[in-house]
């Protein structure tokens, strides 16, 4: 019986390019003139850190980042934005984690295996085909 793995990897070079393009866009925007907005990518921890003055600018930076990621063919679902918190000098900061891999959401596979009493390899193959079929039918 054939088996295959589901792999979801993010190209960090494309994320880095999108972050750099976002930095350039922030520097050229009129509403960001004389603001202390910073955006930085930490490749080791796979996090993007955004620091700015207010919530409106935070949303604008995040929207610009998502727009640039989509242009670079990086799925926006890989981003996990945490809550904003206060930083020094009245600034707000947000960390955006970059997720890799498939999130099965709380043991969906084990529930699937238990309900059908399948062996491990059969379960993975059957579950993968079921996920593929669900995604295909949802697109129609």
C-alpha cells in the first residue's frame, strides 16, 4: 500500500524579501513620516517583530506585509499574529510567528483512526485522501 507525507515548508528567503519590501514601503509612505516604526525578521526563531506608535500604524504595517507576502507566493495562513503589547517609550509591539507544518487541530487524526479502527499506515493514507477530497470539494 502506497504512503505519502504532507509537508508544508515556508521559504524564509521569500519572507525576508517581503519584510524588506515592507520596510521600503513604510519609508516612502506619507503617514509614516517621522514615525519610529520598525519591522524585523528573526530567521532562527521564525518570528517577525513589528514596533510602532499606534494601532492604526500597526494594522497598516501588517496589511502591507501580508500584501507583499502574497505577491511573493507565501501563504498568509502561515502567519500567527500575537496580541499587541506595550513596549518602551509609548510604543506598541507585536510578534508574528511563522508557522510551518500541517496543523491537524487537536487530535483529529487520532479520532479518525479510533473511529475506523485502522492500522497506522492505512490511517495516514486514508486521512490524507479524505483531507484532499474535502479541500477539493470546498473549492467548487
